[in-house]
C-alpha cells in the first residue's frame, strides 16, 4: 500500500508492542460494555433509579458506539488509523472521568453516551492496524490474539467491576480506564505505525451519520419505553421515526457520491453472512452477560465480586485457545467453527437456566459458563478474521467498523428489547421472584437466537478458505 511503512512481524518487538497496544485499547472499550452490568445495583441504589434508567446506562454507551463506529472506521481509512485511534483513546479517557464523577443518573447516562463515541473512534482503528501493519502470514495469529483477549475483556469486566465495587465504589469501574488509556497513548506515541487506505479524503457523509444516529436512538428509545409503559402513541411515533430514518439511511447511502457505508461491500456473501451472524449472536450474548450477573446478585444473593468472578472460566478459555482457534480457521476455513460455536454457546445458556435462589457455583453455574466459553472461543477469532479478509486492505477500517457496528447494534437492540419483553421492568431489581421469572424467559430466548446464528453460518458460509471479496 502506497505510503505505508514496512509490514511488521509478530515476533518482533515493534510487532508485539502494537499488538499489546491494540488489545489494551479495544479491551478497555469492551470492558466498559460489560463492567457496568455488575455495577447496576450499586448505581441504582446511589441514584434511586428505576430499571429503565439502568438500561439507559447500558444502552447510552451502546447507542453511540454503534452509531459512530462505522464513521470511526471511515475516518481512520481516510485520515490515518493511528491518528483517529489516539484521538479516540484520549476522548474515551476524558468521558470515563466524567462517568466516574457523575453527580446524577442523567449525568451518568450522558457521560456514557460520550464514552461510546470515544470507543467508536478507537475500536475500528485498533483492528484495522492489525490487518495492515503485519505481514499476511502473521495476521491470523495477531487477529486471533486480539479477538481472544478482546473476548476476555468482555467477560472479565463483571469480575473487575465486582472487585472495584467491593473494595472502593462503582465509580472506579470507570476511573480505572484513566491509567490504561495513559499506557495506550504512551505505546502509540512510540510504536504505532501510521497508515491509511488508498481512498483520498473526500466529503464526509454527515447526512448518513445523522440518519444512522436518529434511527438507532429512536428505535432503542421506543423499545425501552414500550417495555415500561406499553405501546403508547408517542412510543409508536418515535418508533416510526426510527424506521423511517433507517430506510432513508439506506436510500441515501445508495445515492450519495461519498457514502459512509458503501453498500457494494455486501456483495460478498461471506461478508454479509458474517455480519448477520455477528448481529444475532453478539446481540443475545450482551443480554446473557447482563442478566447473569444481575441474577446472581438479585436472586442468588451473591456479592458483586462473586457474581463477577462467575464467568472466569470463559475468560480462561478465551486466553488459552483463541489464538489456536484463529490458526485452525485459517487452515480449514471459518464455516465449521462459526456453525458449531454458537450451538455450543446456546447449550451453555440453557445450562444456566436453573441458576436461582440457593444456586451452587460448581453444579449450577460452572458447567454453563464453561460450555458457553468453549463455543465463544471457537467462534470469535474466525468470525473477526473473516469480516476483515473478505474486504480489500484499503477498506480494513471500514470493514472493522461495519462488523463492530453490527455487533454493537445487535447488543443495543437486544438489551433494549428482550428484558422488557421478558417482564424485567420497573423496580424489578428489588423483587427477586419476579426477576427470576424474567431471567428464565429472557435466557431461553437468547439461547434460541444464538443457535439461529450457528445455523445461519452453516447454511450460508462456503466451505474452505476461499471466501471471496466484494
């Protein structure tokens, strides 16, 4: 690629530093997508907030992350991935400080939304740099390590959050990001390569970005509000605005000369399939992690640390096996792992259904989180690598942004829709019996959705390693 530095080797010192930097940064953003789950009861007690407000502490972050992550990938492709990555990391740190100092629940929701914008800027750049900075032979291992430790960040968040809440305050679940961001910025200043795609900077698609934000915000608000107050006139009106904005977004992207989302990239069946699987599996997975840590606190009666550490086997499996999972997928193709992985994950969710009052960790929790972790480990690395490998290198940031946007949008909509539909509304966190009923319904729904993702991959992904490009 013209103007790019020489590719790095994973075994070299600069290559290892770049890998560590990207894992720390994206892991920081992923942790904050889950660390707050275990902090919700403490946040609710501090501000005397209803469950709907606690949902917005989660979805406010997910909303802006999903809405702007695609733009973050495009900005990196056009103006330099390192530059946008550094900007996003600094933004994320400042927003984390605002979260940690929040004097009210409204302040916290707004700060979480700002935090999501920072994550949207740094996340696609971290993955795109791995795709373009390393020699082709080392990319599967690098991406596998990134995916593995990124998955670790997702599941370790509840544990870290629980420990911080126990020894200090829920506010430290956000303030912990400040030293991590400082380390990332220091590594970036010394080791991160600057590169950008072959596309010349052009007019940014502000209209597309605005339509995307409106569509996601309106639909999310309507889903959350319908769970609390039913399908009222204002709720239906906002939902209609969201649907209309979504349609307008697609029409605009087809017609504009400089689209934020070039729809031609979806001509690759593999790329489209991977993103469809991402949407359904990651969406349901976000609900699983949210409800498990709440169930263990509200119904089982565990403390934050115990609830957070419950998912540790998933973390250990991701750490130990993700890189090998990526290497295996590079040899045999992603279809087998992306088909079987979600089916195993769904089995793990079913095994977690009996968790309730008086649950025992070894018999009631450990089997489910272990099986779930095996399935997640099998799926994540090949899914991430395929999302990048089926797009041209000059669009690596865009491809990363699309896949991340799809994952965040799936989680955003699932967290907004599934808990209210399962009866988790109002002050349900103060009613263990009602929460337990809603938990079982929601987890069963999530198991079906995750299994559907595996079936989708098995039916639509081609076998072998030649997946094609747009």
